[in-house]
C-alpha cells in the first residue's frame, strides 16, 4: 500500500477517488464507479468526500497524513 495522498495526475475533481484507488491497488475508474454506486445508498458519502478532499495532502506538497 502506498501513502494516502491526492495525486497530481489522474484526478477528476479533487483526486480523492484516485488517492483511494492508488492506496488499495485498484484503478481510479473502479473506485469512481464504487463511489457513484454508493451514492445511491443513504449516508454521508458527499460529506466524507469533501472531508477527505480537505484533509488529504496533495502529492509532493506535504507529508502524508496516514
């Protein structure tokens, strides 16, 4: 597993799905599909995405949070 940072390449909006995909060894497209499908379920998915967007450092700018 790699560090949990938002990559500078391959990001669509905030890079959160790309960061999670890189962390867990998946493709970014698969992670995005999982996120969109999870939005069909009740829960705070958008709030979690925004929180990770704010909390995760950008690749190359800061040390990884986790």
